[in-house]
């Protein structure tokens, strides 16, 4: 199985900060990488697919980059509604696997 | 609007069975691959299974293979997850999701239901 390792597991940031979250795959997954946002008590929401494609309706302050084994989710200017947990997920092969999540908290 | 609504969760005894349903509306259900994901209390997301648009391709995570069965009824716009031989570690929120297909074989979970809770306990 492909292991997805996210870092950091949590971070504290202020509104307006630039935030980056990393995700590393245990083997190459080309661009088969998605990012999701989950708020407490809610279902996850798709932010980025195919590593860098912004899902319709998602603010442009979110961006994704990377290919192969190393990927990054960037929030260019953190907004109050962005405090949540973020997950990466590979769909290169089954079983599809998620990272363990990065919780973004208010500083 | 595009919507998925899960049902069928509840309290089940270890070794018992449960069938989850996911009702789709607002889109052409038969055109989409569908998937189940779960989240144990306080834990991360775990992919369980996916099924192709006509049900011809099915894949499972090892943790549920042989115990869970995914199926769909395109005439009823519904997705199902039959869960047998349930264990305490199957206790979780269960989500169904629609799979967005991009560039031929990239898939992402673009529409999620609100989830249904399954608790396995004696």
C-alpha cells in the first residue's frame, strides 16, 4: 500500500498568513493526488485534484503543487473560515490512501 | 441541487450485519463512479471501496474485503454498502461520495454525503 505522510500534523497561524502543508508519498504517484478540507462535524470538501487543479467554487487562495512523491497545499492568505483539518489522498492505485491530516488552528 | 444522503447507520452487535444506503439526487447517477469512506471517532479518513458507473469494476480496502460488499441500483439512484461480520473497529461515520473523473483515470471525491454513524458494540 502507498503510505501518505503529511507534515506538520498541526500548525498555528494567524489570519493573513501564508500556510503550506506537505504531503509525501511512499512511492511515485505522478499527479494522482487530491486535497480535502474538513471542518468539525462536517463531511470533507474537495479542494484540489490532480495535484494542482482547483475544484470549482474553491477560492483561488488555495493552490496545489508537486508531482512524483512530494506535494504541497498552499493557502496564500489564511482566512477565518480556513481553520480546519486538511487531508491529502492518492488515487494512483488501490487501496486509495489518505494522509493522517494537518490541523490548522488559530494562533 | 447535487446531493447524497446516507442512511442505515445505528448500533450493531459484534458479528452482526448492517446495510447502508446512499440516495443520490441532482445529477445523472448512472454516469458516475461512487465510493465509500469512513472515519472512526477522532481519527482520519479511510477509503473502503469504489464501484464503477455500471457496477462492472469494484475494489475494496483490505480491512473490509470479504466482509463488506458495495453495490448500486442505477434505476433507483442508490448506492449500497452491505457490512457483515462487524467488529468494534468498524465503528465510524460512513460517507458515500461521488467520484469526479479527470483526464481519463484521475479520480477525486467531489460530492460527499453528510454521513451515517455505525456503532459496533455489545
